């Protein structure tokens, strides 16, 4: 069955076209702060997971959101992207097209950074960016490029990675051998890097089978929010503007690392949580993170470099009470602050969370009642006991009582 082709509108005059009456009623005020970074979401998932169905919904239905969609020519959307491309001497030409529902769309051959750069010339006509990857893409590499692109840094912010899962075939996909020279297959990476996981085609399995798959997914990634979907039907508010790289909140951190299954296909890939019950001296924590991510070794263990050569840290998330925190590139120091740390592979960033600066101190027995403060790692071949011992040593040196 062919996909419905989104209706295009004439943009020859290059003006901001009015929304349909329905959208105008839903969004009476479409004023945009052009100085505010636009949230960019990466949509990934194995071939056949349902990305095309989700994109088709975004590009055809009047859902009240102005989304700039970047579709990859080699992705799952080949059936619908023909309507969004023009050809010049047989070559694909990037062209942003306005759709009747208020969205924008273009198709690209590369990872989409060039398309985002051209998109910024139209800033003010969209509120979100959705970047589709191919079914075999490593979302971590794309996220790192978005994060480190200085030219785009003031225009966009990496908002999150959404992974669609084909629940009918995910076990087989996770069990596939990695490509030559790789330690993980793409399905494993897509789950490990995800901030939102959509278990699509859930109508094809019974509740027990779905529960097993959900547990298997959480064993790999214990921080992502997991949602069951059918026909890729999802509330767009659950996947857009989620702020996954701007905060670490109670909706993810408390259960991180709490899943204890035993049927995980590859037990080498998992989530690990390290509690931080005390306020910590930031400089010591910062050095620990640098040694872990940059040197790929257990911090403080000189003998671990060779032993942990296969260790890969894919994602790092932390919410910590700190003292003397100094943001990167700043001379300002915060005597006492709540700090969020976000890392993708060897890259990481840290910043104060303004609305948590007044977070109450830990209680008298040094255990916060919510258990919220912790550092969470998602990775492969992580030596759990060695990392816990190293973190315990950090707590003894960095804790402020």
C-alpha cells in the first residue's frame, strides 16, 4: 500500500504562509523568539521499525506543530520523500518545501548538518527540527556532531534521541553480529543512546511478550522513557522538546539501573547507576569524568588501562549536588549548586540547573530521601565492581559533610 503524499503549497513568493484555520485556532500566537535555540530531535530506528509511518503522520496531519523534518535519502522514507526532492542533472538537490500543515521538509544524502545550516536561513518558520537517520546509523555519532558544531551552537540545541523499535523483530536484531571492526550492532547502539524508546507494533504481541521485551530494553538503557505504540501513533509532546540534554529529572533517574533481569541477549551492554548522597567538590568529580571518558579507563586505577581496553561508555547522565562548580568557558563559580552532566561517548557538558539551585541538602544520615542524586552510565564491557570501588573512593575524597 503506497504512502499518502503530503500536500505541497506554492512557496515562490518566499513568504510566511498562514496556518490553516484549524491550526490558527490551536495556536493563536505563533510569534517566535529568533534568539532562542531551536530543539533538534534525532529519530532513529532499525529498518522497518515504523519511522516512515511516524514521518508521514507529521507531514500530513494537522497536529498544530511547525516541524522542520530532514529525511535521509537512504532511510526508510524513500516511499514518501520523492515528493520533496528536485533533480538537477541526475543529482539530488536539497530544497526546503513548505507543507500545508505548517511543517517544512527536505531530503538529504548526508547526515543532515548542511540541511540544518540552510534551514537556519528560515528561522522563525518552525519550532522544532526532526532529523531522520538511516536504519543503520549510529545516533551517537550524529548527536556528537550536532553537539560540537560551533556554527550551529547558537541556533539549535540537541533535544534528544528517539528510537523506534520493531517489537516483532527486535530480539533477532539485537542478536545480530556487529559489522566488521565494530563491537556492537546498530540496534544495540540505537537503544543505548536513546532518550525515548517507542515499542512500535505492540499490537502484534501479547502482554507477556511485550513485558519481556520492555525488560530487555530497560536492561540496556535504564534511563530512557519507554512507550508502547501501534502504527507509530504517539503524542508528539512526548518526543519533541523533551530537554533530554538540558536536564536530568526524577522521571528518569530514580529507576536508572534498577532493572535486574537475567535474559538480556548481550549482558555486556547495560545501565549502571552510582549514587551520590553527599554534596561533592566539583573539581574532583570533573577529573573523574574526564579520566573515564577521555582515557577509557577506571579512574584512579593505573593498572586498569589495559584491562579495560574494551570498555565503551556510550552515555553518561548525572544529577549532583556540588560545591565550587565552574561552568566550562566561564570564570563564574557557584559555591553550592545542583549540576547536570550529560555525556555522549568522549564528549560531555555540565551546567547548573536554575530551578534546582535551592534543592534541600541531604538529610542527617547522608541519604537523600528521593535517591535522585546519582551518576548513570550506559556502556559496554563496564567492569562494575571496579567502577563502584573507584566511585566510592571519589566519594571519600570529594564529599562535603
